[in-house]
């Protein structure tokens, strides 16, 4: 297991460190960046927006997208990415699953083919309270590829804060699979706040289990975990 754990209690310093890891990847020649959404990423994207870093010769791929939410909806992940990053820091090309596709399963297969045609240098990951990565909920096969998922109640409750009510949270999403994520050469996982403690503890001190998707990272050769928690 080669997880490099960096526990930084000062939140500004934690995100400065996250930015410097990304910058170092870019300076070392990374061309394809896997990106994530969620509240955890906001301070990092703010730093990128304010920086001079230039991604115009790089490609980006996103982890996931809600099924059935119009692209223009403020909480679709394409809207999130445009607002937080792409409108200010465009990539040469940016890929996201199309959550409005008529046949989500076919869209998932198409997206997996896109991923396979790329060499993913770097993947940014947030963490669900139940240990999910992307939208890979507990019980997902470690070998899974991009697929359609039904969101758990735990995830819907956690994400309800971004919507007017929990009933507005989409019930399904398209997500890169765990196997797809594991093909990235370098992974940076950011986990901030007490709600992430159980999952981080499972990753650092527990066994690998599909019941807690993030524990798959124990099998990856290059993982950095940035957290404000002391585990
Ligand atoms: C969502 C996303 C994940 C993200 C997680 C944590 O479910 N699909 O990619 O990591 O939420 O979100 P937050 O950073 O808001 O806690």
C-alpha cells in the first residue's frame, strides 16, 4: 500500500497544498486531468481560477453526472464545472457524461470508450460520507467500468443541500467505474470535515472491502490523501 497521507488542519494550507500538487503534475507533463465535483472542490477550483495555470493544451474528464437533470440546471455537474472552472480556465477539450442521453446505459458505454482512448495522468477525488468515490455506491465492484447507478438515500440526503428539497435530487447518475478510476496514474483524494472520518479511517486503517468503495485505493501505487482529520 502506497498511500501518502497528509493531514493538514489549516484549511487554507490544505487547499494551497492541493493546488501545488496539481501544478506539479502539470509542470511534470500531465496532459489529461480527471476532475471531480462537490463542495470539497470549491476552494481548489477558486485557487485554479485565480492562478496563471494554463490548461488550454490539456484534456479533462469528469467523474460523473446526474441522469435526467437538464444541462442548464444549476446543479448539473456540467453547470458546476463551467461556473467553477471551465469558463475561466478552458481545457483543449472537456468530457462529461451526458446526463440527458435518451439511453443512459448506452451513454455510459460511450463514455467508457472515451476514457479508454485517453491516458489519464491524474485523477482528483472527493469522498462521499458512505465512502463512495465518483458515484460508486457501497457494494459496487472494484472492477466496474462507467455505469448507471441508483443513488442511495445517504447520498441523496447529503446532496439535498444543493437543491430546494430532497425530492429534487435526481435518483440516478452516470459514473466512471471504480476500475476506470483506478487506471489513473496519480490520484489525489481530498476529504475535509468530520463527516468523512469513518471513510478515511476505513481507508487508512481498515481492510479493502467493496462495502466501502474508497478502500480500493489501497491497491493503487500512487495515491495522495489530503485531509484536515487526524487519523
Ligand atoms: C458527490 C459526488 C462525489 C463527491 C461527493 C462528496 O456525491 N458525486 O464525486 O466526492 O459528492 O461531496 P462533497 O465534496 O460536497 O462532500
